[in-house]
């Protein structure tokens, strides 16, 4: 939306200046956090407004995927390469070994070598490809009830899973967010609901973009007989309570035709499926 020259990410000397430029870009766009979330979803991207608000509130570098989705939502995808290159430069300028600690609060640091990461993100920006992240994918993820799915992980440990070994696991903790694709989505008065699938992990899960604090329960089925049903306090999400969440995974080698997620709120039910089916059903009000 901005005109050439309004943003100069290459001039940012540190993370604080970089994020300040992002705040200026949002201000120029004239868009609210909700509108940015909706514009991102319309482009097939995931940009939970709680995640973006948190990124702009702190003077720390955002995840590359969050930055790319934000730029596209603002209509600045043409400058994505310059922004990503500036971000990479600032990441490299950090003290050795400090990259993970200085990443966006609420984002896992990319563990790929810096040179590979720079090249891959430049290609992604040029092709207009965005790596999808589950809404609310934050570092230090825990159940809303306060417990991790498998207890605390050892510092620096990289966990992986595939197909059956992913069942019941956190897609973030087991590195399944990187290639996650949005299989379907539905918008209700409470927020956006997504069905995700990872080809690398051969698993699927549900993401709730906002309004997770109003969820009563979530039901997910893979289409092959596997299903899970859980209450709100068993959702995985932001321990700071910013209102976004995700479910543990179900194994799914390929995205099945009839995979589905249904979220029950206090006053409605919203469902979306890989077959293109989406529905929002308000509950009758008591009279």
C-alpha cells in the first residue's frame, strides 16, 4: 500500500529499528489487526492478530514467516525480499549462539544454517510462497491448563515425528509447522478456524486463530478413523493467553478428503473440512 521509498528496512541498525519500521508500515496501511488477519487469510496465509500484535509490541525480530504474511497483507509483497534480507542481516549480527533467544517472543528460532535460510527465503519471496504456520504457534507452548504434552524438553533438543508417531503430539514442538498448508478454513463471529496438514510430518491438526478463550471443545477427525475431542484447557497455545490455540496432531499420510474440525463455542458451533464444507451454526437462545 505504501509507495516506493517509504520504508527502508536495509537502514535498520537493530531489531528495535526494524520493528519500528513495521509499525510505521501498519500505520500507513490504515488496517486494523483484525483486517490484516482477514486479508492474510484471503491470500491463503496465516497471520493471527494476536501474534502480530505481540510481534509489534516487542523490539525483537519477528519470524520470517510472520513478516512475510504481514507484508503480503499490507500489499507490500514486492518489497518482501528487501525486508527478509534486512532481517537476516540483523539475525547474523547477533552474538554467536544468541539467535534463538533474540527471535520474536512466541516464535521458534529457525535451526537451519544461515546461508541456506537466506537463500530459501529469497526464493520464497520472489515466488510469492509463504510458509504456513499454525495460528498461535508460540515458543514455550503449553496446554492452556499449564502442562506440556510430553513434559519439558531438554534445552536445544530438536524433536521430530512422522505419521503414527505424531499422534497426540504438538505440531510446533515436533517441527511440523514449516511446511504446514491450510487445507480449509472458516470464519465465525468468534474468529478464524483452520485445518492444517503437514506433508513432511504426515499429520493434520486444527488451529484457532483467535477467540480460543471462548472455546468449549474441539473435535478433529482425519477421515481414516482417527479422531480426537478435547476441552479448551487441553488445547495447545500461547501461555500468555493471547487467544490463539491449536490441537495436538492426528496421523494422516495424505490430506484425506473428509478430514474435518468442529469448534464448539458457548453460543455456536463452527466446522470446516477438507472437502470444502464449512458451516457456522448458532445455538438457539434460551427464552
